């Protein structure tokens, strides 16, 4: 009986180590920080006039790698209202953006819930998924967090893995 228990424990230990191996082997994420101007959006206002489901907010602005640093790229973004509760002053927007950088492009996606206005206040934050990329960022996956530093400037931190 003692021999069978030892074999069983050995097999159980081997099984657990096989499962844990990939988790323990995962590399820590890479980090990239960009700073972008938050300009006034181009608005596609679908009927009825005023905020409604389907309205789109489009932006294209410059990106820097340091606060007040030189421009190194640009971003394009589209936020579309997908939920609207006028009475509670709440909305949700489908958000998709492309960050064009010298080494390649990073694509991010999210649903942003909040008060019904533009999230322009300093301190506003939200996280979303990094869903792909090109060039140096081909195969990228991870999480981004955007933080509004002021009503006109946002810091975005990307924590990501390549090719996993």
C-alpha cells in the first residue's frame, strides 16, 4: 500500500508540475507609455438629433513617448454609442483605436461606460484589451489603461506580450 501511495503522489506531483510549467514560464509583460492630445471629435450624429445610439465620435491626434516630448506617431479612434439611458444620464460606447508608431501599430478595443458626457475630466481612467498589432507589435496581446491627465491630454500605458 505504501508503494502505491508513493507512486500516486509522484504521478500527482508530475501532473501538477506539467500544468504549472506554462504559467511559470510566462514572461513578464512589456510596457509602453504614450501621451496623446484629446482634441475635439468629429461627430457623426444619427437620427434623432443629439446623443443617440449609433452616434460616432472620431478622433485623430498626435502621440509622444514622453510628457511634452516630440511627436512620434498618431492615433485614430472611434467611439460609438451602444447604450443610452437619458434619464440616468448613463451611456456605453464601443471604443476602437489604432496607435501608429515608428515600429508598428497597436490596436485596442473596449466598452466604456460612464456618465453621458465626454469623459474629459482629469483623473478619468479606463482599461481595455490590446487586440493586435503590426510590425514590431505583430501578435501583441495585453491590457491598456488610458488616464486623462487634463481635459486635453491623456496618458496610455500598454502592458503586453508578443507572440504568446
